[in-house]
C-alpha cells in the first residue's frame, strides 16, 4: 500500500535537499517528529540508523536505504509482519521552486490490515510534514 503527499516548495531543490538531509532538525521542521537520535557516528549515508520518536507511536529504528543527492532520500523500519518505507522525492521546478513528494509504503503480511486503519492518519501526517517543510523553507538559510 502506497500513501503519498506532494507539495510545491518556495525554494530551489538545493535548499530543499539541505533541509531533507538535516535529520537532526526534523523535530523543528515538522510536528510529525518528536525526537531523532543518530545511532551510527559519522556522516549520513546508506546504512545509517536513527532512533525516531513520532507522536502516538513507539520509538522505532529507521535505516537509510537510498540517497540520491538532490533527488531522493529513503529509509525504512519494520515491525512484526510489516515493513515501512518512507521516501522523499525532490523535483526542481522553474522560478527557484521545487516539488517535495513524500511517500510511505507498507508491505508484508500485516500491511493490508494496518493500511486499512492507518491510511488516513499516515496521509495526514505526510501532509503535516510537507506543511512543516514549507513553513521552514521560508526562513531556512540558503547556505548550511
């Protein structure tokens, strides 16, 4: 099951990418993140793990599975019978704007049941996350 939300941002893709990759700032950027803690020292890369707390959920460990600079960031977590893959796809637009597409894909034997109950809440969370990025982009420094 795939759930997505897309929003046009008033900044170029380079700034949006900086925001996306500043994982420590996620709780400030979006109300959908309570806290984040890097579990692996060093730079953010494929295989890096993060302990993430989101409102109404327990703490989960997310592992980065793909980084394509200025284009795509993906990470995943799992629970019994369920794999959750969250992806940010960034697209440059004219007039120094960009499109931020957020997706959550649920798979595994529990995905159908979980998806039936959580499709709307996940969709609202993706919208809130994109809204948070939009608001933050208005004041985000252009050089980080």
